[in-house]
């Protein structure tokens, strides 16, 4: 057998992309000469291309042992080790290749790649700069330089490196993709989306690239684009849980909660213990109005990183809804003011089970919640509650008490301000129809910008004859009132609000409340005060899809954006309704 001839034939097939033919030739060589380093090395490369990394590493390692001064096997071994995510070993292989051939740009560049994977960015930077010095037109070296710079937080320089790589090879999908990632870090999401789009033009089978594209589209509220991206990622990688979760999220944001539920249920069949899937399913079910299953799924929140930090161990059993028989139940608070007001309605129901109820809340709610029927004690968050026999997180009560769409407790009002709470005299003294309003929620909520609106949108309402407007806005947004041209027509009540009991007293004295999705709207509903909710698109899961009313608050009407960010049609409708109401009065 002519081994050299077979090797040449195998190499010809290899270079022409006929890997099966090349592999057959190398195997024949190895049958005749098992220690042929060339055949071991090249057969290892074939096996790596086929995804058989363990066998590839074994063969190429044997080649390096047989010929320890032969450079190509060390480079190929480093490549296989890196693909197998054995980055430390890959670095050792590349360093050995460089010892043997210090000026081989490929080995130096690949060393930079492995060092980047290990987050040794300073060393990676040095190696990539050396590779570029050796071969200025080596596109991957500019890529690795960009990766090292990005890792070091030098994002502007990283952008320039990726752009240089694309000047060399305008079809390099990875360069577009990495450029998109660094633009994301720079919070330039529009530029990032454009780079991800270009990356996908040259690589249509990469699920991760579609996923990042979809995430960026979602962040830009481009819901159709995001949906298409997640669906394509799932076509390529059907078990891609993150893509499945986020697809559910975007369908929910589009008001397609039934589709979101179906999609997430399918995913849970394959990943029944995924907290992300169950959490998203909970939100989808609740938004769809399926409270029986929705509140059960909502208990998965405690396995989500956001909530785990707030889970508390009191050393007593979690209440399951059984009769209390004189024992004490401690209801611990969670989430925002609006959520607390909404679900405080369950404390009196729990008290009907024949025990003592202690309700925890933030200090601003203490005086208000003291009015809840059957609640024996209200304690501030963090204050020792004394002895108790059971506990229940506030927002677990709908599940514990078996709430369905038909059994929502809607007996309002269920709170009232203490009798001694003063009511601002300016409300009583004002003539006409009295409207309280708020335009912004708490800035600590992630979606606050979307649910809040520009105060200037209220100006045409404030100018309507026969109406008197009272600002209920508290916090950092209160000062925006001064910028209104119609500010002189508004009475600002918020300076005198010490807590929600004061706010409740003011709301109770008004004729109508108009508010975005914030605690003031919940408070008006809990007080059974007529209120109009200004709903952004998407809304939170508690307001469901497209409803003009709330099953939780009988006195609320909801005015919804027709599309995301479109507040003008909402205020036009509110103005028409106010005019009609005043015409009938």
C-alpha cells in the first residue's frame, strides 16, 4: 500500500469538501500504519467536523505525542478542545503550537479566542493584537480583538474592531452578531437590531441569533418581529426553553393570552419543572381570566430569582384555608401598593375562618388597612408580629381560597379612611364636578414609563367647563404639574398626603378619579368610587385583555390604548365621555 499516495488523495478530497472520501483514505492509511501522525491528525479534523469531539481529541493527541514538534496537530487539537468547551486545555495546545511556530497567526488568533472564552480579556487582547500584527487582513483576529475589548468594557473600541472585521469580510455573520451584542450593551437597541438582522442574512440556521434578535425586537416593542424571531428559533431548536418562555411573554403583550397559554402548556410537557415556563403560564392564565389554574401556577413565583429573595421562612405551616379555630394567621405583604390594596380584600375572608388575623403592610397603608373588617392587627413590614400559628403571603390568598372568575370577592368598599382623617377643605369648597387624577406610577416598576403618560395630555380635560381637577399624584412626578399651562386650574392635594388614609379621604370626597394603572386607581376601586382607568398596551395581567370593566372593582371603567404607546385616542375618548356626562347632569 502506497501510504503517501493515499494521504495525498485523502487531502485532495478533504480540501474539496468531500469529507467522507477523505475519511476513507485516512482510515486506510491508519490500518496500514496506525502511528501515522499525518493521518491521525487529519482524521481527527474529519471527526471534529462530524461532531465526534472525543474521538477527534484522542486521535489528534496521539499525533502530538508521536511528533511533538509538529505544529498543525497542536493547532487542530486546540480547536477541538475549544469546541468541546475545554478552554484551559485548548490554551495549552495553542501555546505549544506558538512555541514551535511563534509567527503562525492562526495559532495566535485561536489562542485569543480561547482566552476570551475564559474571560482572560487582557491576555486575549494581547494575543489578538499579535495575530493582527502578523496578518493584518485576518478577519477572525479583528473579531477576537473586538471580543476582548468588549469584555474589558471598552465598547466603543470594540465596535471599531467589529467594523474592521466586516470591512475585510462583509458576509461574516458572527461579526454582525457580536456587533449587535455590543450595541445592546451600549443600550443602542435600534443599531443592535439592525446588526442582528444582517447576521441572520448570512446565517439562517442559528437559533441563538434569532433569539437575541427577537429579544431586541421585544425590547423595542416590535412584537410581530419578536414573535417571528422566537418562532424561528424554536423551529431550529424545538427545546429552546428561553425562546419558548419569551414567545409566551410577547404573545401576552400582544393581548393574545389564549395563544400564550397554549404555547406555554406545550413547552411544559417537555420541561415540567421549568419555573420560567410556569411563571409565564401563570401570567397568561390570569390575563386570560382563568383564575383557578392561574393562581395555582402563580405559586411558582417563589422559584423565580426575582421573588426568591423575598420568600420568608416563619417556622410555622403555610395556611391551606382550613378553619382557624381561634388560632392566629399572619398575612405577610408582598409586591407593590396597588397589589396590596387589591388583595387586602382577602383578609376579612380569612378572618371568617374563625381565627385571629394579623396583616402586614408597608407603613403608608397601615392606617387604611386598620379599617378592614375582621383584621385584629395591622403591623408594619419588618415589625415583629408576635406569635402566630399559620402564615400566608398576601397574593397567595386567591389560590388558597380557591378564587375563580365567578367567585372574585367584589363586595366594595372594603376599606375606608379612619373617621378622624381630615378632608382637604378645598375639595368641599370647590364648585362643580370634582375629578381627581394621577398620571404616573412608581418609578421602581420596570414598565413604569409604558404605563405612565405625559401630564400634558390632561390639559384639554382640565380646560373643560364645569369640572374641577385635583391632583392626586405623589412622588417625583408631582412637580410636573407646575409645567402645565392649565396648572392654575388644578388643586394639588398631594402635599398633605401623609399616607394612603389621607389619599383615601380625598378620593372619597371626589366625584370621579381618572388615573393610569397605579395605586390610586386600586384605591378608588377599593373605596367603590367611580374611576376611569387609563390602560397602556400591554396592560398588566390583573386587567385582562380588552375588557372595558374590571371583575375586581365594580365601579371602574377601563379606557385602553388601541396600540402600544397611543395615548391620544384614549384621551379623546375620555374627553367625549366627560362632555356627555356633563351634558346629562
